[in-house]
């Protein structure tokens, strides 16, 4: 979603009495086809996305007939616009077999390019800037396997299947960062194209589904039931949560830390039989929401909670509903909560800028430690030691193996510690509030971040950040900030 552009197009459409692009001559068809093949050219994942495509909304319907097995059937409708004429729509997809595609309700030709991981759809006429179309796809079968580029994670990304074992029921869920969403959903699978979602998940009786957003009424009685969720604020595709399990849904009083003090709905999902020790990690989520919203500004979504999974995977900040392994600590809980602001609401424009998510989420761990009476400077010193011993790099990543490394996390966090030391706590807090207010719902690059920091905190703030962003070596540990 690129709302400013959309507004401009809308205004000009109203003022000129028609879509603005209709007045412009179209390039010849062959040129249009070549144009349509252009991806977003992400330096880390050059194949992802389509240049000029803007997905505004995904209406996703998934049916999981046998939880714990990989099989899936899907029926999705994407609301599309374009920022340049598109003769073909090329969605990222490496999923089950596609059985039908419709364009504004009408069957249209399509093909699947397995090597490129694309579902290619031919609309009756090119999609022009200022126009909106609905693309529907139906599919059924087994999701593709995309291996994590970070080889530390020995699991495929995207749609997960956890077979039942003993008393434990079979389960399915998404774990998609960075590029796994297109294993189960045809999508413009790149963080620069955020969108809203409606997610409907149909599961057998006795199971429950959970997904990003606010839950609506459950549909169906005896037999399969459909759980419906509305994610009304745009999020990056990798942040979409879908969970199927035998769940206990545990609610807690809402917390008034949303925009203008609005209530944030609280609910957690624990697989039946989750031990008390695992649940305890989430006992203070409301306090975490209060502490972090004081630093970061209003919580950006309508709900927050976790869905616990049984495999020992890394946690993931899926929107409004973080996905947590049974081994997660309170510190991880704070980290994933912080990602709701940094990652899900304020989103890096490309994968090279992922430290804008990880550095902030890591810094939240220090802020939480301090709020509990702990020594934040000692946390920073440990990060600095780790980097000094293990090596480090400038913040912008240049290869997939760096996306979730120490530098993205700890060096990114120390950059913020340096900004805080240079400005003092009062100005640092004001900066964070202004930053989330400015970029929530949108995306930015590292360069945008430095420009914004300079505008808000002056040359001293920018000068504190620069060496962390750019120096090949390790800048000195920033001093503890006094509460100025
Ligand atoms: N964003 C996640 C977190 O820090 C980490 C995701 C790791 N993903 C991966 N593909 N290794 O909470
Ligand atoms: Zn993180």
C-alpha cells in the first residue's frame, strides 16, 4: 500500500474526471511484457516481488482438513493497483497446485513458473496506474519448501506442519520471515508492499485457528468451523500469522495503550497441555505494553498476544500475535512485542535494511531491563563485547547470511544507544515517538532513517549514528545516558 500515491491518483482521477493513466499513451505490447517481468530488485533477494505492483488487500481463505499434515487448500482474492502499466501480474508463489484464476470475477489465463517461483496472470487488458482490480486464485496441495537463508535455522520457511505425537494434536502454522509467505499464499512477497488482510481459516471440529488481527464470529456449528480475522493496518507479508492447533484461547483485560489511548485486545493461544512454566513468560505482557509504548509511542495495532508452538524454532513477531517456541524467555517476549512497532508497523523498505527491525527490537530488551531496575549499561557492554570478539560490519546487510546476525541485532541496538547518549533520554524518547508517528504503516531505508534522525535530533544525533551505520570497525561503547 502506498497511500500517498494512491491519494494523489484518486485526487487527479476526481479532478480530471477519469483515471489519469488513461490519457497517457501505452508502450507497445512487447515492451509491456518485458516491463512486467521486472522484480523489485532487492539486493538480497533479487527475484522477489513485481516492480509497479501494489497489493492493497489480501482476502485469504485457507482450509486445513488434516492438521499436522502439509496439505492445504486456498482461495484468495487480492485487491491490486499498479504504479506503472502491467501487462501481466507476476505474484510470488511456490505453493500448491493452482486450479483457477479470475480477474474481476472472470476466468483468465495463467501459468506457474516453478524456477522463478511465480504465478503469472494475464489480465484481459493491462492494469493501469489508478485502476483497481481483484485477482482471485484457487489452489490445493502441498506448499513448496523454501530453506532458510540463515542456515542456523534447520527448517523450511513458510507453512509449517507439526505431526501429532502421543496426546499432542497435529498443528500447522506460518513462520515466514524473510521469504516464506509465498509457500502458501500467492503474494507480492516483499516488505516494501505492505497490505491489509482478512484471513479465514477452516479447520475440523475440535481445532481452533488463530491469525493476525481482530477475531470475528466463528462460522459453522457441528463439523468444520471457520475462524475469521481482520488485520486492518497494513503489514509486510512475512508478518502474517496463521495457526491451527487444539488451542486454549486465554484472554486478559485490554490495555489502553493504542492510538489515542484506545484499548489493545489481549489474547494468547496455548496448545492444550502447555505447562504453566511456559505460560508464565507471558504473565506480564500488559506491563511490557505499557513500558514499551511509553518509549515508542502508541501500540500500532488493535490486539496483542502470543501463539505458542511446540517445535523449538526461533520466535517470530507475527503481527498482533507473536509466534513463540516453548523455550522462549521473557526477554524474547519483549523483543517480539517491540517488533510490532519496528518491523510490522514501521517496516524496512528492503531486506538490506532489516537492522531497522532487529536493532530496535534488541534495544527494547535493554529498555525493559532498565524498567525492571536492571543495569542497561551492563547489557550494552555485553553486546559490545560480543561484537568485539565475534566481529562486526556496517549496518546495511549485503548478503542473506547477515540478515539475522549479531550486527543486525546488537550493533543495531548500540547505534540507538549511541543516539540516546548523544541526545539524552527526553529527546531520545521524543525522537522515537516522532519516528513511529511518521513511519507507522509505511516503509523506510537506512538513508531515510539517518535523514529523519538529523532532522529531529540535529547534527549531533546524526553524528552519533553514522559510525555505527557505516564504519567497517566497531565504534567505542557509548556512555550511559543521564536522564536529561
Ligand atoms: N525476526 C525474528 C526475531 O528476531 C528472527 C527471524 C529469524 N529468521 C530466520 N529466517 N532466521 O525475532
Ligand atoms: Zn527480532
